[in-house]
C-alpha cells in the first residue's frame, strides 16, 4: 500500500498555501474530465465514491488529510477522491460547496450522504455505513447485484 502524507511544496514563500494531499488510495482530481472518468469507473465497478472537497489553505483540511488517506488504505472497496476547490472552482460550485472540507458519498454518481467539516469520528462512521453498499456477487446467480451493508 502507499504511504499517507500531506506534502508541502516550497514555492519561495513561507506560507502553507501550496499543499498537495496525496498518498494511499486517494486520487487527486485536477480536471473535470478526470472527475467524470473516476466517477464513471466507480459506477461501472459498483464502488461507492468518497469525494473530499478541500483547499490547500484550509487548516482542518490539512488536519484530516492523513486520516482520509488511512481510510482509503483500509477500505479499497471504496473509491476516494480529493478535489481542491480553488483549482476546480466550476466543479466545486456545481456541488454547492459552502465550507471545506466537505465529503460526499456517491453511488452511481448520485449523492447518498454528506459530511461538512473535519469530524474524524463522523467520517469514519459514514465510511463504515457505506462500506457494504455497492457491487456484490449473488451466491445463487453469480450476477452482480446491489445490496445495503446491513442486509
């Protein structure tokens, strides 16, 4: 598995505004086409998407980034994405982001849950809730079917 870290890039000044969230199984989304590609891939593969809309200047975003990365390593059956709201303003606006971080849980591209803020216990709880959702193989037919985690 990858290593989870928040990578600080030095661009000549001493501010922390240029932070890259990377590592683990988190996919850093840098273009709208990449967002569409990853969400479509997740739908095809029956995966729930956990999308983290954050900002490099946001202290709570930087604080929760390593935890988000750890979750991505513990739960490879989910697809974890990170979007920098300042880099992809149009995409962020289309999701009506009012605060960072904001986490969306998506199934087939549609929102099924949301968390605003860097609340580790709640993020872990919501992730666990959605773990069992998605594509599973039916024992009788061996055809892919969807079921909730508690069925």
